[in-house]
C-alpha cells in the first residue's frame, strides 16, 4: 500500500528543459509510467528516453529501457490521449502558475510542482483557482513524491529508498533524502515520501499529508521534517495531538538560524520572534512526537517512536 | 529585496498615494538647495532631514562620529529665522550626517554609513497611526493591519494590547473592498475628510502591495494632518525576490551598498548565502540541509561561519564561486561540504570544488560528505584530484571531523 502515487500512476511531464529531461529520464529508469509530455508547439513529436534500468525501482524489468514519450500541445490533449492521472511541473517560475492551472483545468488529480522561485502572488492566485476543484497540488519548490519500487515523481535519488512501514513528509528536499536513507539503513523503510516544499504558500500542508498517512493501513508511523518560519509545524502538532493514531517522529531545521534572515527557502524566516525552531519543537514534543536533535538522528528517533508505540 | 524610504514614497506617489514633498540628496550643497523650494511649495517653514539606510529605528538612532545628532532631525529654525536660518541648520546637519555612521536598534553596534539624505517638508500632525500589508501564511492572503498606536513597534503592540491591532483580509481576486477600508477607518476613529482619505489610502496601499509583489509594506507612522489629509510619513517596503523579473523599475532601485558584499556576490551566482560569526564554512545543497548542517555543527561544539545553499541548478562555475566566497572569510578555520544530491549532481559539486581549490588553493582543512545523484562519479573526481580532503560517512560524522580539524571553536 502507499499514498498519492503507485504502480497505476500515469504521469505526464510539463516542462522538458534540461532539468525536466534529466529527471524524467531518471523516473523512467526507476520504472515510473511516463505517458506524455506537454510541449506547446511541439505536439505530435516524441522524445526518446533510453539507458540502463535503475534496479532499485520497479522490480522485474529488463536491464535497459527505450521509451518514446509523445508530446502534446496542451495538457487537455495529453489527458484525452493517454488517460494521465498525474503531472509533474518543471516549468520555469514565470510560467509555472499557468502550467499548474492548466493541469487543474484538464482534470488531473495530482499535480506535483518541482519549480523553485514562483512568485507568492502567483501561488495565491493558483490556490484560489484550485479551490473547489477535486485536485491535489504538491509543492511548489519540492522534491516530489515517491512510493519505493512503484513510482518516482520528482528529483529525489531513487536508490536510497526501500519499501517499508514509514510515511515521510517534509518541507525540505535534501532533508527528506537524509531521513529516507536512515529509514532504509535501519530497516524501517518507507511507504511513501512526500515533499511539500519550502515556499510560504503551497498546495499541500503537513496536516493534509498526516491525515492521508493516518488513513493508510500500510503506514505504521510517520516522520515529519519541518523548519523555521510560519506555523505549519504547530498546526501539525495540534492535529497530531487530537487525531493521530500512529507514532510520529520529527526534526526541525534552523535552531541556529538568525532571526529576520531568509534561510534559502522563501518560507524559512523567523519574523517578529515567530516561527522559531524552539517553539515548533516544544509544540511537537507536547503532542508526544519524538524530536531528533540532529538530522543524523532522524532514523533513530523514528525507531524510538515505534518502540514507544510497541511497533518495534 | 528592500528599498529606501524615499524610493517607497516615489512608488506611492506614482499611484496617487499622499506623501509629503521631499528630495533625496547625496551632498551638503544639494541638501541646502532642497530647502527653499520645499518651504515655498509646502508653505511650511519646517523641514525634516532624514537618514536613508535600510535599517529601521532611525529616529532614535545616533551617529558614532556625532553622538548628539539623531538619524532624523526636525529643523524648526525657519519658523522665526526664515529660509536662510533653515538652510544654515540643514547645512550643519548634512555636514555631520553624510558619510557618518548611524547606529540604530536594527543596524547592530557597527552601524551603517549614511550616503543619502531625504529632505522633507514639515507636516502639522494631528494623529499618528500604523498601517501595513503583509502575507498571512495561514490563509495565503495579504492582510491589511492597522493600529492607533502610530510610531510604535507593531509586534510590541500585538503582544501587549492585541485588541489594538485591526486586520482585514485582502481577497486576491477582488482586492481590499471599500467596506473593509471604511471599517478600518472607523475603527481607527477617523472622521469626516480624514475618514474618507484614510479609507482611500488603505485601498490604494493594498492595491500597490499586490501590483508590486511586495513582501511587506509598512507605513509607520501614517499621519492625519490638521487639515484632514492622510499621509505616509514613513514608508518601508520589501519585495518578493521571486517576482522581481516583472518589476524592472523596482529592481533599478536596489542599493547594493546597503547589502552585505559577500551576499551580493553570492546572489550573482544564484547562491543563497548568509554570513554568520563562527569559524566553520559550510557549502551545502538545499536550504533545509544547509540549516541542519549549521545546527549539527553547533550540536558537536562548533560555530558555523555561514549559511550557504548552492541550490539545485548550480553549475561547476557557481560551486567554484561559492567555495571562493567561503574561503575569503578570514574567520573560517575549516570547510565542510555536505551534499545530498537530488536535482544537484555530486559530480558537478566535485568538479566545482576541485576547480576552486586549483584556483585559490586550500589553506584550511576540508571535509566532504557526498551522497545522492551521481555519488560514485563525485567521489571518484575528489579521490583522483589528489586534494587533501577528509571524507565523511554522514552529516554528523562530517561535522565532528571538521570541528576537530579546525581546532574546536577557538
């Protein structure tokens, strides 16, 4: 079992620039079913992806692959021709909001946006546009979503993942990889890893993903990786305290971050004394979450949470 | 990105928002020359001489070289002595202020050099209010915040008397509606002309914030004049860096002399860099990992010298630039490169580091931890380079090694 993406996911790609192409290739090598690409003005053409199979991905495949991905002028055409149910957006920031809205309008249920640097006002507009539609936006400015051995969408390195028992949700890409690798190394493995992104206005929140994991029978525990800025971690802590039936571990980045400075991510800023790591850690610990002191201890914190719940 | 007060007022004026008359000057003679036209046009013999730096708290700030001079000075000499007396006083102030170092609660003890002054007309103030437009992350909408406590720090007001902070949510599609602006104006106790002007001011400021993609607009104080006008006496604006591509006029207002030179250099290469006070230089990919690397260095007894995220799209050239920026800091006693490649490939990092060391040399210990996309290729490049590099198995291991090699934090 898994959440959001699995072996039945049919993916299209919006934005086949250098980065989009590189990571689409890695996804296909992993075994993700990429059914089309949206390239306005290049509909009818196709792009060939070929190389050596990534055997850490979907099992039982030949050692090499060669896939011709058809191009479409619009998302609507792509969906009609392929039955795609997910899209990944690599479109550059000035045009990314438009790409997301196009996907939503075409009825794609899952929109995963990797693009970093989308203006906040554009995302505010996107969120209004998505309101009331049956669509989930993950990101922007996120690594994507992966269900080990089934489907990899985004930019995460596939080989660190191992199918298992833990749901991973994070505002940071690279810290997701840290957590995933430690969960692979200590044998807990992952059901699905979801990067929600580092922007202040995003499509999917910690609470959204916690709910999904809480309802997923295969997920036995959850690790949540947060950082300074905003109050998403505090909201998650309140939700966990009231609703979560599974053990949760966490790490919050930015204990040493100076106030008033934007730490890389647009959303990672302590402003007016709000959004500090200390507040978030206190809220999470108050909700019974095991909080790791350094990112190298995320795996052991999860193990500890599982032990306390009698699950390890 | 931040701009100066006088620039914020230019942007407001362009949109019909009331601001006092004023002139930005960079020399003493220009400052003196600004007085007469201001007095004549405004009909008010009082002028104000205001330091233009990006930090706040200027009114209460003092100059290192002239501790008796404040960052903002009201010149009343013109009331009894005429324009000549006002000019003489402005000359005296400008001579002391220009080129001197202003220390405010926001500049830190080292202060900021004042290179620009804003000479502004005096205003007959009836009341001082507070107004700002900021993003409310919880609802993903801008909110207009107002308070009767003009001139006060809004965070203090919010902590001590939260009932005095008034808020209205700005709908993204429709903007701040008339009824919302009127409600704010009523709650601020504005009446008659002041009510009408105040409501109009708030709608205009809210529209400006959306149109210019601001992170924050703060008018503190917003003043009501004796004649019922509502004006921005001060103006602070910062902009969403991601939206600057569509605001060339705002980008042209950037004053690089107000920013840390290393941070400016870093931004040219698409690097996110923040200078800190410690001794361990960090080169990391990903903002979360970069923060966590700093936290880990501190946890094992060291102090980070910087935050540096090379980002996902960095080239070998960018990584080389990052390495050079770190090594230029004389406090740096050791460097920790911590990479978990996703969109960033380990071989790109490795090539960048090797190129940088070949160019600028390596005077301090270097610990490298590589993991992720193209990791084998990256490790091979480092191994075959012959560089004196210590490898780390994971982040904590790397942090321990570099803190030890750098001699603790002495």
